[in-house]
C-alpha cells in the first residue's frame, strides 16, 4: 500500500467510526426520551386513576398523610396525623383496637 492509500484508509475508518458513534448516541438519546415520556405518563395516570390510594386520600395526587403506629407495650394502635397528633384507633363499638399478643 502506498502512503496515500494508507491515509485514505485511515480517513474512511475515522468516518465510519464517527457515524457509528453518532448512531449510538442518537439511539441512547431516543431511549432516554422514550423512558422519561413513559415514566411521566405512568405517574400522571396513577394520579388520575387513583392507583395506590384509599378513601382517606384527598385525591389521586395528594395523600392524606395518616399512618398507623402501634405501642407494643400496651398493644394499642394509634392513627397519627401529618401534624403528629396520635388518636387511638377504635372499632365500631368504641373499644380500643389492640393487636394480638406477640403479633403485628
């Protein structure tokens, strides 16, 4: 091979590598865009459909913030508000709800 042929082969190799790199980058960008669009659609759909919520939630996007805590010394369960107020859980007869001995 002559020196000119070697230079031309290197040039063609460089151009092919450049096109390959551009293709890889373009594919990665497309994948990322599709991923984030699907994630956004699922997040909005979850909020609109109310998936993962219950009747104490304000709507699909704003949860009530209430959670249950248990005092394992007395076995009493408390409903705790977002502000930190603890209210004992009671059944329909007004009796305090207790967890079973040694249970959760």
